[in-house]
């Protein structure tokens, strides 16, 4: 009987202790909740002026680039402001006047396809440097096959007209805005947001652009797009924020085969001038009359390298069968 009484008292004590512990926990949670609710306000008060909101609901940029509700005043595009420290002249038409004014520089890009491996490193570097949203590109690399079928009695391709052997090359062609000397995309802009700078680059001023897409439709090379985040026209700007301080475009510095060459065509000693003077070159769709300033060497698809190992250390060789390999010399 005594044991049963003691057991009941023990249960009552345990129950009381449990209730007391729960009450203490509730009080602690309540106090902690009050402290946490006041925590962002304390941080906000202590934060220096200009610090972004600590509340995700007040800062839509936390939600990611793909959110359509991001607005132009969210500060996202501040990085893309055109500083132009030299205050270079802008041209919206009459582009023939630029050469007559004899500007100090005329920047161009040369794509040496004899060295391009189609690795897409330039595409990735461009996205990283310029904060390009998913699904759109300022530069990219297309792949084509060039060549013909050569008649050969022992050819592997047998037809009613005889045997043939394929002489086909795979060509990787990096593409971007051609920064044309006669850009049709510039003339159609209704608010003069896009222009050609006197030293060559064709640019878009995001603070003036209204996102109408007229210039996107006018570009015959498909090099422009409407930025889904900034809601303005966007394209390659030759990394003017870099070249204005003496640096090379990001795609040039990242090219593993040194296939991209950037420089001043007005300087006869520049690499681009020397390269274009030593090898035949072509431009994309010259029949458009846009006078592109991106030049291509080696459209035949033959991959070459300099004989001087100090200039080029990697030799890429491709076979035409299924055992295609990349050899390093």
C-alpha cells in the first residue's frame, strides 16, 4: 500500500515538473521571439546608409534573375553604366563622318579560326564578366562543316556516280556583335539609346533605352536581345569598362587557343593590324552593307599553329574517324 502511495506521489511530482518545464520553455520562446522580431530593426539601425534592406520582401533581387517582377529601379543594372572617361563622341547616323574626323583609335576583333577549338570558354567568360542572365548571350560559338566530296576509286562513300571520299572540316565560328561601321541597329533607335562611339564600339545606354526592341529586329546578325532582367536592349559592348582602362575584353583573355585578338586597327604595329596584313580575312555577310569590324581568318576549317613554340604551346589535331583526339605538343 505504501509503495502504491509513493508511486502516485512520484507521478504527481513528475507531472508537476513537466508542466513547470513546459511553462519555462514557453516563456523562453516568447522572450526569444520578441528579441528576434526586434533583431532586424536593430541591425537596420546599426547598418550604414545605403545598405540593402534586410527583409527579402523589400529586396526583390534576392529572388533571382528569372523573376519577371524585377524592375528597372532595383539597382541591378548599375554595373552596366557607361562611364566613358574620355567623353568620346557618339554617332547615331552619318557614320562616314567618323573616319573623316580621324579618331585616335579604331578597335576591332579578329577571330583566328585556325586556332579556335570551340571550347566555349569565351561564352562563359563573357557571362561572368558582364552578368548575363540565363538563356541569352553576348557571344557564342556556332559549329559548321565545310568541304566537299572528293572523287576517289577507293573512296568509302559508294554512289551510282562512283566512289567518293569526304574532305570535310569542322569549323567553330565565334559570333558576337560585329560593331559595324555602318550599323543599321543604331539608326532605327527612336530615343538615341544606341550609338557608335568614335573609337569603334557600338553601345547601348541602358539609362536611355526604353526596351522597344526595334534595334533587336534591325540587327541582321541576331546579336542583340532584350535583357529579361534589366528590360533593355543588350549585346556585346567589347567590354568597354575594361578597354577604357587599358585591359583586354574578357573573352580575349580567356581564349585558350588565342583565337580571339583585339586591338587598334589605327596602329600599324598592333597585333590585329599585323595579323590582318599577313593573312586573308573575311567578314560575315558582307552583302548586308554593314561593314562589320569583326574579321575572320581561316574559314576553311584548317587548324594551324605557329611554328614558334614560344608563341603557341598547344597543337590541336582532329581526325575524321570516330577516334577523334586532341593532341598536346
